[in-house]
């Protein structure tokens, strides 16, 4: 059974950093693409960043240059280093994993609030 557990969300002031993480179990982690999505109140869930098993990365235009996605295959964990946070980054951040021929799985989400 696939399980994704996010942690590291919270309240941060504008301009500050935050680094949520997501630890996976029940999968061969290194073969999966890992991604972070976010959903703000009243808005659709959107892709923030993704990283393949070969560490190829992809970012939404709104976070390029501010966010960095990385993974540690030894720890089955993916990270999202978020810098220069803005109030519009406020959302629930979800971890997602998928692989060719396998159905994707979601984490439960972690709240990120950017406010002074």
C-alpha cells in the first residue's frame, strides 16, 4: 500500500523560507516521479514542481527561481525548498507520486500560510 506523508508546512512571513518534505512507503521510490501540487481556497489544484527518478525537474512559472525540488532516494523523501515566499503561495501543498504503468497516489497535504 502506497503511503505519502508530508510534513514541514506552517506559518511564515513574506520573504521567508520553508522546506516541506514528503516521505514515501510502499513503492520503489527511485523509480517514481515525485511532485508537489498546491491548492488555494477556491482555486484548482496546480502543479508546483516535479522531479523524475533521473532527477530531471520541472517547475511552474510562478515558482521558478524561488522553489527547488530535490529528492533523497536513500530516505524515500522528496523536499520542496521554498524561498522568497509570497502571500499568494498560501495553499495546501500535496505530495504526489506516479510511475509508468502505475496509478498515482496523493499525500494528505500540509498547510503553508504566508502572512505577516
